[in-house]
């Protein structure tokens, strides 16, 4: 079950020093009349891990293909190391790509699968052998080098595909939801390993995913995508804790962020159904007017978390249970809220349930959906 | 509503099977109560899909029998067993409208007119497909197509059982929440026996009343979500349920004490002295370990802290042993060393992988 210790501490001796920066300048891609990505500007530094986080059809794959040079943008430029490569095809760029469906040659052994990009590049036999074994060690595939892909588990097949991408030592390593088809236990393991791996190979890694938990476990920097636009780009935890707008907060919450409309009158937040939240934490000092409050599922409580928290009665829609936690879906005044509670809570659909809103845990969004105030984590503690 | 019994059921894909290790499904006897909601949960290769295919009639077992309400159906086809199935990837007729796709299984059974229309509209409403009913299935997103597949599986109310094989794999995470809830609500309404195969613990534990955890061709535990979490019968269940799974630590057990990572701790119950030839381990979940404020407890080194937003995961070392400890999102942790305390009553003892209850 756990062989991950074997991967630790092995350096990639003789790795090429990567110093190239990848820059997208105002890149737009239209197909016919359909806008796939619009006006995207991003600068990715060498040796960084970058997550593209967004739901299906938000533009992640389009963006990866533009970065790779598989497609050309309709407008804008792609620069590598300051040089414009917008029209340069993928085979003349230093790029490796890993897809959701792990692609290996079924008739080649793991060894030959990993070696294949080097053979194509006419690298000397001894050098190929050295690099294949080094990469296999890093990906914990050494014992499997003589096997064929169909004799491997899904996780081993995907590690083979990853090894083939890494062995090329490309400047740019693009991964399109590479863990989406794996058991969650394997994902857990690979999500822990990948950041170390990316750090060792030193390339610019770009990792596209629809899952907020992927981004949080990988760390690095995250760009949130919504309807073909990058809404925010920054250190992953900073984007998670201070989303600049409602769209970013939505993309970066799973289960979806809970929202409620509120009116600030005399400093206090008035919610539908006569509920009033005190002006504490992010709610302090707000001007009178209409706002919306957003709060994540783990901040909607079944037990009173602090004496400033306010109880409201909602109706249970359904309860979902993970290994150790319960997601209680509720409906109140037309809003659907999800509460994430520790432990197993079996509640009957249709039953009333007391849930607690904590003013310290609220994101405040203005009428233009921009962030006005966010929870202060030190203060909430 | 059909009760399903598996009697000494076993399957090997090799007709000349010699050894037990060749069985994709080792000898298994189980009962699925009529109208129950079950999940078969386990990693790829554990035998769960083999078991499902035996129940649906896609495979004929090497040994044993399958009974539906006491009647032996082992040699009957899927159609004769009257089973509805939903697969991992969408099965839809592209050239038909969404409406006709949903109506197909009903018309195929000779239903016409209002009986079809009522049921199709009911299922469409439940799956949010109503606005697309008149459209051709071709050109719809993978999500929508899989919803049609689900709808086709659910549309017939007279089936003996509904079998789902990882039906939400291609669905976007944001939509998964919605569909999981809808499936659960649906089961409450129709009370058909439902069996749901998945490698995803959340899908399994959310959907099912009873979860059947499989590992290496065998059932290792059948239980409610709470039982699986709080009382894993096997170290594999402890590892597989929960994210991250239970910490499993090699330990020497003697009566009411255990030596773990060079430190002696006391146990809440008496465990005798397991044979030296056995593998003895302690299991404790990351949720049930506290980092003590005053440094008391077992001394550990903090190797790394992963901040995953709503909680932090401390990766610590107790002597040569690695452990995961879950702490709150606002917790401040000491820089390099700390004391940890195991929550009493949450510590389990395993001998050769199996839970030992001990005595008071």
C-alpha cells in the first residue's frame, strides 16, 4: 500500500537547468462564433507548479493546447523566454503533455514506453538507459520495467504515462486532469507525490483540474477559470481564502459555496426571514446597502461555534456521508445551503434542522459580485 | 423489490483454475435484502465489477448460485432476470430525442401512451432533463448524456433490481453533488433493490444503507458508514475509508500495553499476548489524534504541514513511524516537535490485519 518512501531523496542528477518563463499576452481563442477563452494574460515562472482550476467547459483544455502550441490563438501572443512562439508548432517546442486517459503503447514494455520519446529524439543508447532508470526510480516503476501496460493497475499505468512525459525533460509539462480516472486512494498518494516531483524536475508544470481539493493539496499557484476567463491568479491558499469575486469563490468551493442575500442597515446584516447577524469580523464597518454573503460548507455549523453565531432553522433536503463527515443539504427561504459536519449525522429529508451562521466566517460580496471583505483566519481562531 | 442471495459464489476468468489466488471473486455468500440500497466499494481489481456482472447475468459464475426471491437465476440472462443497468459511460441513441431515449425501455416492454409519457416526464423532471426532452441526444455534453443513461436505467418501475457501475465517473464534480442526492431521494421513492459499484467512498457511503467493502476478491466488511469509519474490521477498511485513511502502526502487544515506535502506551482493554509469528498493529485515525498543548504525550517530530483549506494535515514521525494527524484550519502548530495523544476508545488492535476486540 505504501511504497512512497522509496521515491524520496532521489535527485535527477544532470537535469537541464530550466530558466524559461511562459507568458500568455491577452490570448483569445474563438472557434466559429464560440468564445473558448477570452483575453487571458498569465506569466508562469520557471520551476513553478501552476493549477488551472475550473469546471468542465471553462476553458482549461483550450488553454493547455494554446500553451503547448497544439492550437494557435485567434488573438494575442504566447512567449517563451521572452520570445514569441505564437506560430511555432508543438514539435518545435519543449513541451510534454499528460492526459486524463492514460496513453501508453500496449505492445511496448514499461521500459520501452518511457524510452520512446528519447528514441524518437535519437539520443544515445547508454544515455537513454540512464534516464529511463532514473525516471522509473522517481516514479516507483523500477520493479515494473519489464511489464506491459495491460498488466499494470490504473495508477501504475498513469505513472508510466507521467514518466514518459518527465523523461523528455521538457521546459513545459502540461497535465490535463491526470488523476481524474484513478481510485481516490491513488489520487491521494499521487497528489502528495506530485509537488515533490515537480520541484525536482524544475520545469514549469501546469495542472488542469475541476477539483478544488486537487488545487489545495498540490499547493503552488492557482488560476481560477470561469466561462473562458481567468478570474484570479495567485498563491493557491491566498486565492482560496481571498477570492476576488463571487465567480472565483464558486469555482474554488466543493461542495458549492453557500450564499444568502443580505441588507446592511445600521451596521447589522439583515437576512431573509428576519435573521440579523451582528457586525463582527468581516461584517464590521459595512456601509448600508445590499450585499451577498458567501460561506463554505464547513462554516455552516450544526453546533454553535461561537457566541456571535446565529441559529436559523432550515429543512433537510438530503444527507451525504463521506468516510468521516456528513454533508447536510438544507433549504431555507429558497436558498440551498450545505453544511459539512464532523462525524456521521443521519437526518431525515424534510425534517427541520438548526444551523448556525458565524459572522466571522462570512465572505462579503458587493452588488457587482466583487469581494468586499473576507474572514480573517487569525481572528476567527 | 427482490431479495438477492449469493450462495458460495466464486468466479475465475481462467477455466483451468488451480489455485485460490486465481479467483477474481473468492467464495462469497451474501444476502441483499429486498428494497435495500447497497454499495460495493473497493479499489480497481478487487472483484466488485466481477460480482456485479455475475449478478446482472453478464458473466456465468465458475461456482455457486444466485437466487432472486429464492429462485435460482444463475443461468438466466440479464433480460430474464429483469435487471436495469447503468454503466460508467453513457449508453444513448444519438439520433433519437432525449424523450425517445427515456421512453425506449418502456416501449420495449410494450407500454404505450400515457403510461410512457407520465413516467418519462417524471424521470426527466427529477434529472433536470425537461428542457432538453425534444432535442436529439447528439451534441449534448457528456454530463447530459450520462443523465439520460441514468434516466433510462431508472425509468422502469417494475425491475427486480437496478445495478449501477460507477455511474458518475464522467460527471463534473459540481454536478455530482446534485446527482448523488437525487439518486438517494429516488431510492426512498421507488424502494427497488439498488446496488451501486464504485471506488469512491463518498458515493458509496452517501448512497448506501449498507456498504460492502471488497479487497483482493473477497468481502472484508459489510457495514453502515458509521461502522466502517469507527470500527474497521480489517486494516484495509481503515486505510480505504477516510481520507487520509487510518494510521496503521506496527506494535508489540502484551496484555493491556503496547510498544509502538519504541514507546510504551496503555491500552483500554486486555489483549493477551498474540503469537510471535503474527503481525500485530495498532490502528488510529488521523481525526482521533490530538497535538497536546503542553507537549505531553508521545514525542513526535513534525515533518510537514499541508494546509488543505478547511483543515491542516500534519505529517509527523514517531521514532521510525510516519503518522498523519488532522488539525483544525485555525490551529497553530509547534515548529518541529510536539506531543501527540490518542483519543481513548479510538485505538484498535489488529492481528494479521484483522480487528481483535480484546476483553474488559
